[in-house]
C-alpha cells in the first residue's frame, strides 16, 4: 500500500496524463489517502457540485486518520524541525500518518518531508 499526498491527488483529479498513466501501471497496489489530504482537497472546492464531484472521485480510496501516536510524533517533529525544514502542520501529520502505517508517501514535496524521521517518500512520475 502507498499513501498519496495532495499534489499527487490534485494531478489525478485534473486528469494529468502522467499521473493517470502511473496509476494504471501500478497494478495490484492499494492506494490510500491521509484524511488531512482529503480535507485539503475539500478546502479547494468552490461550490456544492465540485464537492460532490470530489467525493465521487475519492470514493475508491481508503482514508486513514492519524492515530494519537502519529499526532504525538508530529508534534515532536514539528517543534524540532518547523524552522529548519519549513514543514507545515498538515505535512507533519500526513508524514507521520504514513510512518505509523509503515507505508511510503507518494509526493513531490520531498524537501519538507525530510523532517519526518522514518518516512519513505517516492516521486511517482515525472512532472513537466
């Protein structure tokens, strides 16, 4: 299983060819979404139809909430690395959710996620 970060999901929702091609090539792989990513995507909706369309498109993905332990680790990482890595609160929670599940996070925001100890990131496709 792999978790998808918001920018990967935005590419997917915008039908970016490289993102869709990559998803089709990874057969028999389960993809999940951190709940924080879902909330970020919902925050971008401008009206009820766009919210309904989003909910329909993310329906096939399992959503994972950070556990209390994930939140504790995020607090520690955030306080220790906020200034040096410029990580924001949502990225700390997303990263620690992946660490807690023991799965990689598909993202292009590798620089900020370096602040999350034990997190494996992967850039799933080339962006132009």
